[in-house]
C-alpha cells in the first residue's frame, strides 16, 4: 500500500513528531512509504526514506531535499525536468500545533487530499482541553472536574490541593505541573502560561487507575485496540514522553474485567461517533471510585499507538479504505442569473 | 487604508458572498481595496475592481484574470514579468462553508497572512449550530432548546409543534423549514438532510422578539453596534436573505430600554471574549418571557453588518489595528541533539 507520512510542524512537539515518523517507518515495513516534512517555517520537503533519522532534521540536511507545495489534489514538486504530483493518502503524524489543532486538516481538505487524521471540528474538541470538557458535558461522558484560568487574571482556586496544572492546548506533558502546596501554585501557573494563554487546573487524584484505549472507524464499525494500563508514574515528563513516542513493541492487555472494558469502549464510542471519523485516536481514561472519567483525547497518538494493535499494518489499510471525503459543494449561479435576467441584462 | 476582500468559496453561500463583497466595496469607498475571489474549484483570482459585479462570476469572466496562489506571507501572482506578492490584510468575506467553518482561517494562519475574521476554534463553535449550543451551555449563555437528528436515524421528536428544522451547519436559511403539523416533519427533515448530515429541531416560538447586535474587539475593548429589531417575517427565505446581504443603509435602533440593551451586550461579551478576537460578529438574540436567548452567531455577517454601524470605515480601521497574530512556535532540536550527543553520534 502507498502511504505518505506527513510529520514535523511548527509546534512544541516538532521533535516528537520526527521520532513518531521514524517509528512508524519501522512498523509499516511492507508499505510503499514516502515522507513529507513540514519544517518550522511551514515549508514542505520530500524526504529520502533512507535519510529518515533524527539528525537529518536537527542538522537541517532536509533543506537540500526537494521542496513541495500544496496544490489541488496533492503536493507538487517542481524541477528542471517538470512537475511531479505526490498524491498518495496522507497519514497526518504532526503532533501538537498545526497537526492536531485543525490547521493541517483544513489544508488537506481544502486541497482535496485524502488523509488519515482528525477533521477540523474533531481537532478543536480534542486539542484544547477546555473544549474536550465542553464535548464531554454535551454528550454525557464524565470527566475530571476543572477550572480555567486566563493569563493576567487573578487565580482564585476553588479546588483543593494537590492539583495538576496544564496549558489548555499542549500534549506530551509540556508545561504540566503537579502542585501539592498552595505556595507552589503561582510558579506552576506561570510555567503553564509560557505555553498557552489558557490553563486548566484539575484535582490531582492519587492512586488513580489509568487505562488507555485506541480505536478507529472502518466500514461503519469502531475497531478497538487492547486496553493498556500505562506505566505508573505521577506523570511522564517531556523527555520520558519523547521516548514513549518511539514505542513499537506490542504491550499486554490490562488485567481488568470485561465489564470495565465494555464501559471504556462505550465511552470511547460516544466520543468518536460523528466526530472523529477518519482518525485513529487514543482515549486516556481514569477510573475513580468505580467511575470511568475521560482524561484526554489524543487524536494523533504517539506513533499512532501502534503498540496497542496486533496487526498494525492491517489497521492502517482498513482505516485508509474508510476515510470520509471532504464535502464538495457545487457552486451555482441561479440567483445571480435570475436577477440579471429580471433586470434585462 | 489597504485591504483585500476575500470572497466566493465552494459553498451554498457562494453567491451571497459575491453580493456581500460588492456591497462592501460601496461601503469602504475611501479605502484602497483589492479583491481576491475563491472559485468553486478552490482556485484564487485577483479581480479587477472595475469588474466587481455579479455577472463577472456567473459568466466565468474571472477565469481570464490573474490566478494567485497561497504562499508564506501572502498570495503570489506569477507572470512572464516576474512575481508579485499580495500581502495586504485580508477581510474574510466568504460566507458559509470554507469561510465560516475554519478552513480559510487555517489557511491564512498557516501562511502567516493577517486577516479580519473568526479564527478556527471560533469557526467550529459558530458554524455548526450544535457546537454553539455546547458553547452556550459551557459559558452560561441561554439558548433555545434543541434536539439533534442524524441522517438515517429514526426521528423521535420530543419537542411539541410547531418546530423549526435546520441543517446544523448552514446559514442564510438554506434548508430551513417551519413545521406546524407532525405530518410535515419528515419532509422538512429530508429537506434539511439534503444539506447536512446533522439537523437541529427547535421549538418555533411565535411572536418572539428578535434583536441583532454586532460588535468587535479593538484595543482590548468590545465595541458594539446599535441593536436592530429585524423585519418581522416568519423567517427569511434564501432569496430574501440574498437581498439582505446587499444591505447598505444604516438602520434605526430598536426601541427597547437600556436595561435590555445591556443584557444583550453582556451575553454578546460572554460569547465573544477569548473566542472571536479578530472578527466582527453579529449575534442574533430572541427575547422570550423576558429571557434573553442566543439564537445564532454570525461570525462573518452579510456585508459585515455595515448597516448597524454609524462609521463603518472607522470600524474596519480599528479592527485591523487589533488583529491577533498567529502564534509562532520556534522549533528546537534540543532533545534530538542531547540524545545524539549521548549516543556519541
């Protein structure tokens, strides 16, 4: 199968997108893969698959490779010898800003390029944790209590310690702190505000059970991964998450009963249907006092959560066969024509 | 002042965007205006201002004008004599799909072009009426009760007649019906489903008082238009709305007391702040039994609701001076460098 991995992006998660792409290359060995890199200046480059290693980008070696530009139907490569159109299905693997905030989705839809990844509305509701809360409340999925603070606004905390402080829009634990003592709150808020103008504060729940579940829609049915109980640490800092994005070994299912698995799947399905079609997402849940709470939606999980699926190549093939089309409205001039006609023009 | 009007778009509201642009041209007479048209195939053309009339587009005469393409910093025009960059501030005047759904916002942000118009998250929450309801509920602004129906789903109405049936994502009354008798419901739903896979049903409130209020943020403060009580008809059908988009005569303020005006402004401000910065929006309210309900957010109102402002040119100048910048994240390779270094590469 032909597939183009789109990675990079002008975001704080630029590097982990590179790591993710390198990992995916190893996991889709039987595919005919090509690689398009979006650099920090929003330029696109066609990357030689043999050069798919981290130092190609940190050394700016990619700038010597062919530059591409978006065009109706694909990415265009111009050279002295003519024009080549790269129009394979895209796997959007740009984590964080650009990729997960709806920008890349809009670009690909506008230029009529097929892609695996969240559509723009789905991106809005998953990229900003505030809007995930709005969604949960509207569709009846429980989530952790929260308060929102805006930059330059006095903080008047209504949640008791310990709390977790997160920038509204970043993934990969960037800017996240756990605060156990009131006196450390301001510093944690300042840290989070370095990355975002809006910050969420939530109760930090000790000894919470955490479960991750990935899935995607193919042929009208949601296909689930195994449920993983992620490694137990307070939370993963950026460096650990960074390594986490290169995971490629299949993990074992969490040891939980089928009833809980079904409750996780039911919450996942409520979130996914009518919103995330076209994407493989990972939902991270907490279980607190027997209650399932949605913690986070990862609409482009690190290395596509390949390690949660038995046959990852089949997952990508099936998903590619079920991608939603961008809606194409045929423009008409009926009213202008009828009015011009009435005016005798 | 230099300003580029971007209009057209591949949407059901393509024609009214053209009418809107022609009207704006008349209302911004002292400006140095240029015009970029997005056609139904998502191609961009630089339109000769002298040719800004409806038949230029219905006759496809625009195709003889210079084609432009998006590039970092502006729209590029290539000719035999070289390359011209068009990089004025853009006024996004594409109504409906493309313009109001976040696509154009994403494109302009990605390519680092300044623009007046809703940003992508604001577009998600105003374009789809379901998500406007989510927003209202989250920020504590009251709105009309509603039910959502999805295509191919059995309708089991919980709202009593009469009801109003609307496609979730269209403006300009396209696909909207008022249903007074249960037997007409299926036909109304079918009509709405022609335009969208999701449909909202709301109680149709007779003799409701309707008030429209526009506004925008400049220098950290919201500036409001007068409050208009729109002409009283059950609702405007497409043809009437079409004419409505060419309105250019200033209207009179609704005859309501200052207390109600302030309640409308307070609801407007809750909706606008932290979401619609950069845009001039019009909120349409209902007042029912003394209660203010938000009916709809128009993030790109027809001809920019120019008729609600005394000095429309000043409005656009002030708004242009207060546009939010796209956030530019500087990409770093710190982790890749430190890991490569540790590996001795």
